């Protein structure tokens, strides 16, 4: 297994957090369809209302926001064939991956309501969970989410706007410059964020994920029509050339309570390039979600 980008989605690998902060770190052995087994690893922080985040790497930029709030249990799940979750030879497509994630969520939060979120392709997976359990969802956090799994169906921005602090950038080695290659903002600040977020790799099994991409990257049955009344936050990069931003606006027809932030000078690495804007919007989303929880029908 190795660090990888598999065409349709870039997996950003972020830093570790001290084990002492975990309230729980566990592996689930799941049995699907009475024949297939999978192991899913997850970590929890804090206690209170559950927020599930698909892909543990997001903890590095979300925990500074979530950790300042009371009464939140943050659950970070390694998707199949990523991090400490198992790479199982029977996984063939997105439906198999989604079945594993659904089974894990059903085990971790079997009853009651929860919020859910994800970055990129796992924002797409989070949307599928919300469609499956619309009455259990307290909130939906979508960061640079995939709207259309098939790359050729995506509307990508033509803007090549970028900013590079040449004085700083030219002091970096070729290896250090390569670390910033996917960003549209290349400064000391974004470099420091990348150093913080990439201090430890969470590996991705390219064999499994290339097979998923080849056999079916779309989840069967998603309709983008199931009404979601819980608060939704869409964080989109104006220069995101991986998933774009305009496609996600179709989701406004599905979500009745949605805030949209289309961020300039932000690529598919928005959390690294614009962390302050991310923090402000996520904090406001948490406030909206608390109001919704207190007043939900």
C-alpha cells in the first residue's frame, strides 16, 4: 500500500493526533451478507452528540474546530482499504465500499440521530448515508464533495488563478516544492499547513481503489432527490480542478437548509489553503445544527 491519488479524487494525508486525546480507538469486525468480512478502524474524541466523519485524515483540520465545542462526540472512520481498515479482496465497487461504511455506522451509532460529513469522494459517501437515513441526520458537512463520480461528467473550472510567493517558494527544495504542487496558493503559510497535515501518512491500497474506480465508482440507487431538512454546509473551491464547484449547486434542490461557501484561491486542497474560512463556516454550521437539534420536529 502507498500514498496515492487515484484520478477522480485526491487523498490528502494529514497529521497524527495524540492517542491520549482518544476516548475510543477500535476495530470493528463486520460480517456482510452472511459471507463477506471486513475490519473497520475508527477513532472517537469527546462525548455527546455524534458527528461521523468519513476519512480519519480530516481530524487534523476539524479537531481544532470541533474540540473547542462542548457536547460533541467526533467519530473518524477509516474507509475500506484506507488507513487501519482492512483491504478485502472481495471489494469490487462503490456499492461494496458503501455497504461496509453503512454497516460500520450501524454498529457504532445503532440508534438515534447523528451528523455526518466527508471530504471529496467521502463527501459523496456521506451524502449517500444521509439519503439512506434522512430522519436520523442532524447535519451534513460536505468539503469539496464529489457530485458526479464519473470524471467526464464533471464541470471543472477554467480559471487558473493562483498565487505564489516566489521569494519564499524559490528557497524550497524540489521535494518541498512538489509538496505544494496541487495547491493554487503557495506561501509560507500554506507550506506550514502542509507540513502539519502531512507529518504522518495514512496509506491507501491502490489495488482495491483502482478496482473500485474501474468497476463502478457510483453508488447504486443514489437519486439526489431525497429531502434533507438538517443543516448542510457545502465548502467548495473556486479553483478546484478535481471535482469542480458548480456541479454541487444542484444539491440546493435537495437540501432545504444549506449554506454554500465558494472560496476563491482554493483548489481541492481548500482545508490547507483557506483554513480560517473553513473554521468560520464549520463553526457556524455547528451552531445551526445545535438549533436544529433543539427544535427539530
